[in-house]
């Protein structure tokens, strides 16, 4: 009798996973950089916006593919010395992030996710302070030596409460930000934590 009840519960839980779903999400990134290759600056983390859409595409019982399309802000705050003078730099990068995650759902309300993420750099804003001089610069990177695309690894978990989905992620770039190595700014890779709240239809 207990075995039969367990089997029925298993089947009911599996059926809940085997359907296509679509959702919206919004939240925040807490981003910094790593692997600066010895550049003489110290970076601190900064917050940014994260928002977009996601889907859940069933593949097997308890296994699905979860593609997402997100507007994502990353960046850092840094300080150092340039030509003998102290400076500070705050960088905000606006990206289109497209994670393609494999989702494992051991329970209806809990999902583990991991996979690659493709990012396309839309724009970047730098606020540079050097003594009494402040320079604000917003660039679309049409002809500059910044890498417009990047590849990252993302992992995390989702908790679902009916239609509400609370997500937590961590991500790391796999490629440096500079294009051919001639960029004047420090070479680095982004790293970030992301927390979002979503609604699954």
C-alpha cells in the first residue's frame, strides 16, 4: 500500500514538471571583476539591474532546459594611480545576457540550474575621477577595442511558491573583457551574484 502511494505521488510530481512554462523576472546583480592580470587597481563590487523573460522546456522527468533573455547591469568600482596621481573609476556595463540552463527538479518547488551564458555588451558608462577632474563617458563600442560578446558559466537555484519564483544565481565570465589586448583600461572578467523574483504563467 505504501509503495502504491509513493508511486502515485511520484507520477503526480513528474507530471507537474512535464509542461512548457513561460515567466517574467526582475531583480538585482551584485557584480565585481576578477583575474586582472596584475593591473595596479583595486576593485569593489557594485549593484545593478537584472530583468527579462525565461522559459522551462521539459526534456525528461525532473529535467528541463531553461533559456532566459535578460537585460543585465554589471561593473565595478576601482581606485589606483595613473601617471603618479590617484584616481577612482566606477564602471557600469549594460548587457544582453542569454543563459541556457539545465534544470534539475527533485521537488516541485525547488530547482537546481547550471549552464553556459552568452552575453552581448550593449553599452558602458564610466565615471572617472582624477583629482579635481571628473569625466563621464558613455560608449556604444562601435569601433573600440572592447569585447562586445562574452561567454560565462552560471549556476544557482529557484524556489517556486505557486506562480512566484525566487531565484539566486552566481556567474563568472570565461573570457576577458578586452578584444585584441590593446584596450587601455584594465583587463578583467566579470563575476556576479544575482537575485530575482519572477512570475511563472
